[in-house]
C-alpha cells in the first residue's frame, strides 16, 4: 500500500521543517494532522497574500487558517533583482521550481508562520491546522508561485515585474502583445567578431568564419565622422552574413526582428561578454538567448522564455517518451508545457512542436537543438 507523502520537492520539505519547528511545543499533533491530510479531510483550500484557509472535516467541519508574514518591498526587490541577474534562477522559476538561492527569502522562518483553527483544541497547532500545513506542502510542490502568492505577490505580478526589469536592462519598453520587446538598438562591440581566435571559448556561442577581406576597410572613415571603424566592420560583416544566407536559401534578412531577438542573434557570432556589458544584460541571459536563437530563431527565444498551460493530452507524447527512454522507471514531472527528468526537459509549444532543453549548472535550462513534431527525435 502506497502511503501519501508530502513535501516531495526540496522547498516542500523545507516548508514542513518550518512547521515542525513551529510545533515543538506539542509535536504529537503533527502525526494526527498528517493522517487527516492523507485521509483527504482538507477541502476548499484557498490561497491569498498572507493567508491560506481551508475547511477540515473532523468531528465537525472546522475552519483552519495559516497566516504567513508578507515580504516587504525591500525583500521583494532583493528577490527580483537576484532572479533577473541570474539566468539559472529565472529558468528554474519558469520551469516550476524554487531555486535554492531564494530559500532564505521565500520560506518562512521562526515567527513567520501562525496556524489557527476554530476548533476547541488548544494545541498549537491543532490537528486541523496541522493537516492544512501538510496539504500546503502539496500545493507548493505543484506550484511554487502559490508560495510566492502566500508571501505577497502572485504569478502574473512576479512575471510581469521580471519582464519589466529585463526590458529596462535592454533599454526597451515592456513586451508588446507579440511578446517582442522593441526600442532603440543598444549596439555592440565588434572586437571578437573579427578576432581569429577567441580569447575564451565561453565568450562566443558560435564563431563562423569571416572572409579576411571583411576584417579591414579599404578606406577608413574620416577621423571626424564619428564612425567607429570596428563597429562599421561588424555591420558590414553582419550584412554579408545575412545576404549569404538569403542567396543560399537558408534564411531571410531578419530585419523584422525585435531589438532583443536581434541582440541575441548578433551574440551568436560576437563577444557575449562585450555585448552584455554594452547592453546591460546579464551574461547568462544573453548566452542562453543566443543559443536559443541559434537553434530556433525567434520561436526558440519564445519557447525559452514563455510558458503556457498544456493539457495532459498534449503532454502525453513527451511524457511517454521520457518515461520509456530516459526515466528508467522514474516518473517524469509535468509542469505547464514541460516534461522533465533529471537534466533533460522537453517543452511543447502551442503549435505542438517539441523542443529539448538540457540543464546547465550556471545558465539553467538551455535549448539544445531544433524542434521536432515527434518528441522521439529529441531523446
């Protein structure tokens, strides 16, 4: 017989540890509360900023609540700055995971957690409130944004603020309805584009060969023109690459790209560190975006940054393939439009194209190849 477990993620487990610390005065109530939770006695769970409530069926139906201190603006700003500054954290949140780096900010500490109930039991917590706390771990396991809502801000508010901060780094406005940020092109350095050997491998995603004739202008621009010769060479070389791709039938002019997508495209052949410095973008975000554009163009960037709620029927092909070929008997995790097992994740877009992402310790989930309509091709 399988016994229902709570806190199957590290953050769910940490939540229960906070509960156990709170209940040190009367730890005997916790096993009874866990039994109530396993017996499905907790119904109608509601989450709002600072409060979780539910009806718990005991000898009567009791109203159990769980109050949690809200994070103030300073702590929210610190959390959001941390996420925007590190691609790994953004990727984890969008994949439905709580990064361990946010542990101290998000999870309640001593004095942050106050269970309550209208039953006559004077224990702190009573078995009804304890049952709600165990079910809360289940809720947070399934959706970490519920934990954020309990601490004061919901999914849309958090994601909108993250988008706004990324747009500010790009010098653009918040994304339009087409999810394409627009604004003034921040420009970039051409130092690495014409370097025969990159100084460091991780400074360049891809370094296609550039004809030597493009490495030097036959006539330098006038000294008082205000034109930077290096940047002009880069623009000439970039235009040549586009023209070559169009003549070969392998691409378009790409002049319709958003500023953000075009910066990612140019980072494919350029110096990621220099471009990041000149645009103000985190290096990790730019490197991940460049790789996404390299494999999938604009669609690759969209699938890397945006989630949507796919039904189980839509996810089933990827789930079955991951369970058969990757999981080795383990149960793949389904979240939003993703199916994950260990360091491998498959994502499906609204057009039912599948994309494979591999985990990177520093950059989070990275797109690792072109899409396919058959997820079998990706594993």
